[in-house]
C-alpha cells in the first residue's frame, strides 16, 4: 500500500499495529482507508494531534483527547455497527 507522504505511511503502520494488538482489523476497502488516513494526517499537520476527521473538535484540548485516533467511541461503534465512525477500524 502506498501513500503520498511519510506521515500517512507512519499513521497507517501505527493503525495497523493498533488493530492487531486490540483484536480489530483495518477496513478492507482501500478507499475508506486512504480517506481516513488522509483526513487524520491533515489534522495532525494542522492541529498537532491525530484527531479523527469524522469527529468535531471542540478546541478544548482536554475534551478533544477523546477524538484522537483511535477515538474513545471506537469500541462502542465497532460493537454497534461493525466499524468505527470513520470506517478505519472494523471487527
């Protein structure tokens, strides 16, 4: 899998490792993966954190810790829908 820059490749590898260690998988749809990776990496460049692009930032750093990927809602979303909100992680 190829990405446009090192930041995207780094985040993808981190996400893959996280999925493996937590019992989840990354989505099998490459378009979903690239959309999520690009969106989250754009937030990393702009805000300095791996904020999920599908969650709205409050600009309160303490509150926004909940939306750093993998976000606090991931477990609930995967259990309820089979995927997290942005679709990066699946059962």
